[in-house]
C-alpha cells in the first residue's frame, strides 16, 4: 500500500505574509525557503528579521524544519547546461 503524503500548506497567523520566505508545512515539518533568488538568497537585515519571526513563532506541532533557498532559473539552467567534468582517478 503506497504511503499517503499530505500536501504542504502555508502556515497561518504570524508566519503568514513573510515576502522574503516561502513557508510550507506538512506532517510536523516546516519547510522554510529563502526567497531572494535574484540576490542568490543572501541574508540581509529584512531576511534575518523574517527568519527570527519564524524561529520565535514556530507552531507547537512542528518537530523539524528544513531550510533551503529558491534558485534563479538562469542559475539552474546554467548548471544543467554545463559540460560534465571528468574526475581524475588516483
């Protein structure tokens, strides 16, 4: 029997409406995605303040958090179009 996976949903309350972060939660896990791809997700004062808001307002039913960053489409495309590198064997 396949495992049913609950869809991710955006959190409500104080965690709603953080423009520099994309938040989703499901089954006790909060996914926090930095949302500044044009700036390579560099952390500035605004992003740091929003990360702090998430930290102090994590819902009680969250047991783990995953932090990652949104990628600019151009960077992903450039990475996928790179030629494969040959690895030297000792």
